[in-house]
């Protein structure tokens, strides 16, 4: 329903703020500006803040970025090394998970996480913010400092078919989250930087359940060992989204929301479509996939040296992890081919500033929302044909 959909957008506006994030302030004397509204109108003031929103690139800037990307792609990684990076993709993240655990993760990587989470809250869910202000009048319930309309909570927690788990899903055996009426999956959960803020809301919201997966077993173990982890409303599991033969621990078409944030870019381009197709099958009709990842000509792409390019717009970092840089047309085509309908698909350009070093960095991200059509509610065979 519309209420449920907008409940989701508002819920994740809260959930997707990472731990220990501090709000950006315009100055010590003035109130914070709304996220996404800090526009650079006077170039002489560029070093007054750490980030500027909605940057417009000139044709010259666009051309210079294209030239840099072309230059650093001239020397490709040798084929035997490319095979090695593909084989070791599951091994390398273990070290990174341990860095999260021991607090050794680099300040640059932490900054990327924090900056992107600001973007998630501001851009991806601003439609939900508007809806919430309009519809959060009388009869509301406070949850974690936010106000939820009772009708929206009711829409979230009630089973619209009035059926129990077995009736709703046919003869499928019991599985984690079977009795939930609203289900979420985070793909590539890592050490749980998004999982636990989400769980703080879910534990106070009856009928909801969170699945989270990562292909690094160490990361999943770390999530499960956290004091906030509770199998009553969360199931963490090891999974490789590129392995079509590997089943998920729940049936198809039961998820209301999938979070796919800075995950698809780590997968070999030849395997991306298959991963997206499989994820689309997990969504129920009307379900939403929320996507955010690196955009073409982001500073991170332009900084690669020759010899780090695996294939066009696909690179390997010094630590062996890989990253692809998307255009919004590529993203649209992938999700449309998977049978999902575009709700939002935009290029988020920001200017990140190191005020101490007087360095400016053009950041580019793709931010999207894609929905599974409701048509299959009326024609169950339509879903089968589409997949």
C-alpha cells in the first residue's frame, strides 16, 4: 500500500544513518542547513565547509574527467592477475572486516561511509520526508525520536491477506522471519554499520524482520556476535549474490525492501545482471530496491594509476578489492531487464573539500529506487514469465 511504501522511506531515513555520525553544521552560531541544500554560489567561500551539494559540471570539467579515465585505463591488469582477483574476492574482505573490528579501518574509508550515509538520508528518501510531514498529524506513535502515524504502523504490522505464514506462502517450510509481515534484506552487510541502526527501529516495530548477508563469513560472524543481534527480528547469513545455484534462506517474492548500497560495484561487470535478476525475484509485487553506488568519473576513479584497470571503468584497489563506476543509464538498463520499474534514478554530484590541505574532490554517486510492478498481484503467472 501507499502508506506502507512511505513508511519504508521514512523508516530508512532514520535507519541508514551510520553509527557515530555527527550532523553537518553551517557554523557554530547558525543552525544546521538541511542536508542536500548547501549550494556553492560564491567560489571564494569553497573552503568554508567540507561538502557542497548538487554540483554542476562544465563541459570542460566533464571532458577533462573523461580524458583522465581514458589515460588511466590504457594499461590493463594482466589476465592471470585478473583471474586471481576474481578467485580471491571472497578472501580479501575478511581482512577489511577485521579492520572494522579492531578500529584500524582507514580514516579515508570511514569518511566515505559517513559522507555517503548523509547522501542516502538526504536524497533517496526526501520524497518520504515530504509525505511524512503531510500525514503525521493526530494519533501518532513516537519511535526512536520519530513520529509515526498509527495508520502507517497498522499498515506495516498487519498481514493484508489475514493469513498465517503457511497459508501466505503455500507449502513452504518454516524459515527465519516466517511470521513477519514486513521483510527487509541488506545485501553486503559487512560488519553491521547499517544493520544495528535498523535493528534499533525494528525491535520496536512488531511484524518486521531484517535479513542481512555478506559473502565474507567473518563479517557475518561479527554481526551475529554483536550485543544488539537477536534472531527474533534478524537473520544474518553468508551468501554470494553471484552464485545463482545458492538458495536464499527464504522463499522468493517475500521481501518488501532490498538495500543494495556500494555492493554491485564490487562485482565483475559480466556477473552484475545475473545478481540483479536474482535479487528482483526476492521482491514481492510492489516491493522496492534501494540502490546507491559509485558514479562515472568520481574522484576515486580518476585517481587510479595506470595498471590498475581491469576492464572499462572497472579497477582494482591497492588492497585487492575491485570497484566499478556506473552511469545512470547502465543502472536503469540493468534493473529494467530484471523486471523492475524506475521510481528514482539520478546522478548525485558533490564537491568534497579538505579544508586543511585546500584540496577539492568531485564526488559522483548514482542513487536509485526501483520497484517490482504490482501487475503480478493480479496475474501470478506474470512473475514466472518475467523471470
